[in-house]
């Protein structure tokens, strides 16, 4: 399921990896987000190094694990699963290739060696063709959602191998204006069961979509915020230990390296008036970040 660990055990390993969390000034953005909330996203730098951008305990940090290079920069990336502890982690991602049109399963395994996190095993296995032009992937078991061109597709995945079934085009227009998309949760039962996805649009909206699981072409939506999100190219949601009904949101504008953090007091109400927070400033976060 979505975000079982923070970008390769980030939550467990920031201190152990020898990173220094950057203390932020007491701004409205920081004070509006409870200190028990954490959120992160994976990103790939132009040299192929994978990093994690992290907001936790009202501080920002970057995690870069030794030997964590893929050899190419995915056009879209979505974690399929993972887990870890204080000395070891494993993760599996779906990643789409920039030139060959395939989607891959990227498997990574890391160990804490002499106080430094190091990737000890990394493989990228071709899964299937038909993924040229992919901009966004969003995963909530058993479905993988894909944005390419003006369309939104849904795939059903195998719980054992991760293989994907035939694509179902569930929307054919206007998805080229969607800049980010993350799986948030599922709800309802029977014919009323839905997947809830959250994303940002080129017109500045922060929006929520509800996709009927039984009839996926049945999509409804709500605008949570009407403006202010137009430059966002990565959106991630996290969790809060003492605020289980709430969610932090980490938004990154890759072109400028700026980021913002927000807190939604009730993630399930479909209302954006209670979302607070704001800019963290120019953090230099210019690697291609994917959202989680």
C-alpha cells in the first residue's frame, strides 16, 4: 500500500545517516503543521543519484544513500511496497523509462554499515511495454493509475509478481492539465467503493478525485483550493502520530527548488478551508521529485 516507509526508511534513518536536519524559522508554514507530522518524497538528481526530500518535526533534510543510482531518470515513479528497521530496508518501485516505453520494477535493499546507509542490492526489471509518455503514476493496491497525454488509465496488478493487466482508459480528456496525482485512500463498500486521489492542476487548483472501483469511468471531483498550486510538480502526503485524522502535504516546484508544507486537519472531509501552511522558501530541491 501507499507509503509504508518514508522514501527508503527515511523516517528511521535521517539521524543515523549522518544528515543534519535544517531548522526552519518560525513561520506560519511551520507553525501551522504539528511537530508530530512527517512527509517525504523520492527524487532523482541529474547525475542519477536518488535522494529523499524530507519534512519532519518542523525541519527539512535530504537523505542520499551510498550507491543509490539507477542509471536513468524515471519519467514517473511510485513505491509499490517496502519496509525496514534501524539497520536494514527493502523497497520496490514502479518506474517508467524515459526512452524505451517500458515500465520497470525497481528493487532496492540497503544496510547500515559503519554508520552509513549503503545500497547493497539494486535491480531494475522490465515489466511490460506500452508506457511511453507516462508523466504520473499513483498506486493504491490493487490498482496502478497512470497519466499520459490527456488520459487517465487504470491497471490491476498481481499481488505476487507486480505484473499489470491490460490498461483501462477511464478518462480521455483534460488530464494533461493535471500536474501531480497521489493515491490518498479508499472508502465505501460494494458498488459504492471508491479510490480517492489528490492532485494539483496547471490552473492552480488543489483537487480531489473519487474513482468508483467497480465502474472506474464514474469519476467525481472536488476543488479543495482554487488557487496557489499552479507551479507544483511534486505533491506528497504523510501522516501525524498525534493527529491521525490529519495529513501533512509537501509540495515542491522543481524548476525553482522551492517547497511548501501544509496541514489538513481532517483528510476525509473533502473540504479545503481547513488546510493551513505555506512556503518553506528556496531549499534547492531541484532534483526530479515524484510525490508519494
